[in-house]
């Protein structure tokens, strides 16, 4: 049984560089979410997909952020021209629309540090 | 928009009972979750309420009043391992489906 996996777990980059994070959801889950979390705060919604369709994107997300889920399985989150304010934990979660509560199952996160 | 309010920090004694409150304001309410998050780890699901009333799961219970926009998480027989952040999250029905919005979390410290 594999849960949600994220890669890399840690990324240190210099300001201005591009970074990409990958998320592999639970295989039978059709919904995939990206959240950002900073110290002492709750997860902040960024975007989510149902299958390959991106259904909603936060207004807080600047044009430097883009997410894809090309085949409705794994997803990538790219941040271009990183800024120090982008330093955070990027959490991926997945859920199923087939009955149940619709609870989100989270991955361990990708921690980004922008120097 | 949505407002979700919960206390920032709470302290309780091992073996005691603690209640963590959450109030929310939102349109399209479609359920409320409680998650636990230990430092440096991912949030994990604790409970879900969509109808008014109390849901009990072992040492954890969660209550919801939709008319008051209020929920609480009750933890009984506190253990040191319960020291963590407790996140209240509201599920909202949007045009594209359901979306979870989280509060800032309540950092619970359990002391001897």
C-alpha cells in the first residue's frame, strides 16, 4: 500500500532559479491538491485537479506558479524565478470522489528554501 | 471568502480532557474536518462532521453546529503523544467540486 509520495523532500535554491516538485497520489484517487504551508500556519490552498483537469487555482498564486497533471496521475508544481517569500512546505494531497467523506490524504511535503 | 478561527495555542495536562474550538463563516458549507499534524509531518485525518451533532472515535470526539458555524474537537485521556497542531478545515462546495480550506491550527502542548 503506497500513500501520497512527493519528490524531492527538500530543495534549496538560489533566488531567481526555477524549481519543480512532483507528486504521486494514491493510485485510485481522481482528485489531487497542492497546498503551501509556512511555519505556524495551516495549509494554504493553491490549486486542485480532478483527473487531468485543473478545476481551481488560488488567486494568491502568481503567474510564476504553474501546475500540471497531464495524464490524470502524477502532478508537477513548478515555480519560476523563485523569491525568498516562496520558502515554505509544499504539500500534495489526494482524495476520491467515490463515496466516503472526501478526506484528503497528504504526502510528506516538499520543503523549499530560497536563499 | 471564508473565515476560520481557532485558538493559536493550548496547554493541558496528561490524563486530562481538552476542547479545541473552531468557528467558521462560509457559503456552500459541505462538511468540516479535523486533522492532526505533528511537527515536520503531514496532516493526518482525525474526524469529519457534516450533520449537527457529536461524532465519537475512541479518545477523540468532534461536534458540529451548522447554524452556529461552530465545531469543537474533544480529546480525552490526554497522552504526551497528543502534543501536536490540530487543524480545523471546512469543505466548501464550489463550481468545480469540493475544496478544503484550513484554519491556522491550534498548537496543543501536553504536560506532565
